[in-house]
């Protein structure tokens, strides 16, 4: 017979939610940092074609 599962405690639920939000916040910070570095031209680990590079190929 099917038996209902035990109820998850609110602290366990909140802990999981906090972990999820922390990961999302970290990714958002990294994306913002990468965007800023691309705009200033200081990006080292991200290849981003600029208008100057595209004009030389044609």
C-alpha cells in the first residue's frame, strides 16, 4: 500500500531555497561583471567580435 511521505520541515525547505537563490545570485553577478568587462574592452576570457574586426575580413 502507498504510504504518505513525511512532511519536510520549514527549515529544510528554507535552506534549499536559500541555496538555490545564492547560486542564482552568483551567476547574475558573474554575468554583470562579464558584461561590464566587455563594454570596457578588458575582457580576456570571452571572444566578442567588434565592428573593427568585422571590417577587416571583407
